[in-house]
């Protein structure tokens, strides 16, 4: 029997609060909404993320008691639920973060969660049934892992990095978490992802953020989560295997399946657990016959090891990445259209370092600080100025960092070893040419002759032969050579 209703003022506060609870934490809109709901909160809300929780908690004091939700009408209950979850979540953030830190260094069975029973019990007392309460506690754990891996591994204040963090969060929880919580939390294996970006931009870190943040159920009776997130992410670089071994590495083989198969081998699809993700790096290098088999796995969710007839189930998510232009590969028939469209539930672009620095010059100093922290620990802070001074002295102001973040990491290490970093000028010239071409295209200042000349020169830098340029452009080899030589003489 309904005995309580929310006051109009409560409803006016809880409606926008619901947008905060289910919103993307890396968006400016959500931060502005928090500021509006908690105007008395001091300082920078990005560093004081619990400011709104401290405002909400007293407002809910009268509802945070036994069976609070069951005493309300259905509409009011839907308004109050997100607020109760929000306050409970923030109460357990320190313990969840500590648990993530402990588990991050340990493989094997998942660690016990001594505070899980208490958290689930609190939600049950508020009026959530035990099954939902356990699911929400698992969602709390997923939210903290997602924030942990996105915020730590993909730092940067440039707009490009802000867009990347927002895109990764949406990839895990959809653009509106209401939809995720209501219908998709246990169906995300159907949403495959393609990460695009140059070598060294951090596609692996982006993939790991997704793969280590998959929903993992909380087992109430066992007081632990169903899987260890450390082992829920498996990565394989497909370019490092010869074509004859790729199928075995992916799907496994039985003993005696082929010459040299002296024992049974588990492929990555079999090793990936139901609450995990498989990262297929350099997917653009996969030969067409393997693309067909991967397509079948994505469509049917089953696979068969070489030499075996037994079909095995694959329940994880698939994340793929490439630094190659998939559009060109598809156009040239080297990447199947049906495979691409089965992979691309979401396509995320990982920005280059030069793009990040162009948008935010301070990004370089921030990244150097992170590299030093990983390399030298706490002592790295004292080396920050020395490394930045060396880079400013040795690296040209407009240097395009063709190796991206990976190159910067090695540059920092080289400065620590030798006191200098003298970059290779040859790749820089190629990237300068590409940047100039892009700028001229945007400005619309190129004639047809100039466009062909610049484009042919860029392709020659990438492909290394006039014949390859001719094949890509549709020109005959002599004409392509003429354009390349014209660019060099100019």
C-alpha cells in the first residue's frame, strides 16, 4: 500500500540527478549539470567528484531506511532509485578502488570481496530485491574499473582525448546508461568494436580499457565476482604470425591436426572467458580465408578447433584494431565488406600525438610526467624539468612525432640515458608532407595537377615504388613516376 509521495521540490531535484547518474562522466554537459545541482561545491569538480554525492545524501536521509522504495508510487520509485544508487555507489568507491588496485596485480581466482555482502544488504534494505541489488553492486564495480582504466591509461586534456574517453565510455555503457541497465548489460558481446589509428597512438591501451571493464556478475553466496578482470582481456597481434599459424592461434588445434601438432593447443577464442574481451590487433593483415572464419564466429558465436568437430561457444566481446586504411583495403578487395560491417558496431578513432599537441600544447608535458612516473616512480617528478628542457632543445617545434606516444616514451628514456633525443628527420618529412596536403585540401587551394603531384609523393613515401603508386592511383607507372619526381624537384 502506497503511504508516501515525493514532494514537488524533491522531484525537481531528482529528475536532473537521474541524468547525472546515467550520464557519461567525461562530458562537459554532465559536469555542468553537477555544478547546477551542487552550486555550493567548492573548487574544480573534476578533482572533487563526490561533491554532488555530499549534497544528495542529506536530501535522501528520510528515504534511506528499510523498504523506502516499496512505500512509493511507481513513478516516484523510478525517480528515487537512481538517487539511492548514486549515494550508495559513492559510499563504496574507496573500497572498490582499493579492491581494483589489489586485484590488478594478481592473476588466478578473483579475490574475495568482504564488503560486498554489506553493500548488497544495504540495497536490499532500501527496497531492491536481492538479485537486482547484486547486479547493481556488480555495476558499481564495472563503473569503477571503467573509470580507473580510462582515466589512468588515457590521460590528456586535448579535445581529441576528451572525445576518445567519451567514446570509450559509451562503448561500454551506451550513450544512455538507462538503456544499458535495462536491457544490454548482459548482451554486450554482440557489439564489436574497431579501433583506428596510427602505430603508437595507444590503441592497445584503449582496447584494454574496454576489455578490463566488461560486466562481471557478483556471486552473493561466494562473496566474490565471477571472474578476475585481469584475465578477462586477451590480446593477440595477428601480424606476428605466418598465415599458416593464424588459424591455430585463433581457434586452437587438436593433437595430430597437422604436421608438427604434437599436443592440443588452446586458441585465444577458447581462452577468453564469458566475461571478457578478445583484442585482435592488426586486423587489416588477416588473409581473406581467416576473415571468413572470423565472420562466422561473430555471426554464430561458435568456433571449431583445427582437426576437431566439436563446436565451442564464444561469449566474449571482440575488439579489433588496425593502422591501415580499411576503406582502401575494402575497395581493393583485401578486406571483406561483410566482415567489416559485422565488426563495426562501433568505430573509434585514436588520435595522433601531433593532433593532441596541436590542440593542447601542454599535453606533451603531461605525457612526459606520466612516462616518468611509470619509469622512475616517485623520483620521476624531479626529472620532469630536465626531460622537457632536453626535448625543447633537441626536437623542432613543429616535429610531427610519427611514432606517436610510443616514440615519446622512448624519447624520454633516451634523454634519461644520454641527455639528448635527436629524432630521425626522414619520417618527419613524410608527415610534414601529409599535414601540408591535408591543410591544402581543407583550404581548397590545390589544382588538379598539384593534387596528383602531392598525393603521388605521399603514396611513394608509404609504398616505396612507382608501380605501387600507379596501382593505387590508377595511373600508368611512367605517369606516377613523373608526378613523384616533380614533387621531389619542387
